[in-house]
C-alpha cells in the first residue's frame, strides 16, 4: 500500500470546502475582513479549531526585528492567508513563504477571492524547502500563477 504523501489531506479538503461555501454565499466584491469574518463563522460551524490574526515575530539572526499577523491558524497546523483581487502577486507568495518559515509550519493555504471564483494554492514547507501543491516543483515553476 502506497503511503499518502499529501500533508493534512482531510483538513485541507475541509478548509477548501469552507472557502467555497463562503464564496458561494457572498460572491465577489467584499473587502478581505468580511471574507475573514465569514470564514471564521464557517470554520466554527464545521467544528474546526482556529485562531485569527495571530502575531508572529520576524527574526534576523534570532533577533526580533518585527511582527506580522497570520489571518488564520487552523487546528494549529495549517496557515490560511486570505487575499482579494484578480491575481496572486509575488508579494502574496513571499508573505506566505515568510509566515511558513517564521512559524515552522508544514502547510499553508493561500486563497484568492476573485470575480471568477476562488483560487487557492497549497504551499508545503519541507525542511524550509518551500513547494506548492506537494508537486515537488521549485518555486520558479509556479510563476504563471502570479502577476509581477
């Protein structure tokens, strides 16, 4: 029997289901904070444990140089970062990459609410080698998803 290599498969599916539920109810056109509020309500309805707007320290050579905030940390496993717009940007990806490294979490989901629907990318931290969708592709391969 082949071992399942998808990190947090079931939890990821539940989270993505929440994202689509929220989009199907709200549609496009709201600010990030309203999607965040709706996602929080839906996560609670689904019985998922989560924290919102969690402060994390940004460090340089183990010296704190600043703070950032995660939109969500779900089940203390998956970072969920919410964006609204037409495209993912390089800045969106760099932000989530820094969050994964700063928190040493294995998985993050970057979600984009667009006028065409919900887009998301699963981003894996494999010993600080960051990959998307567990496809084991270097970051350079996903450039077509981002607007520079």
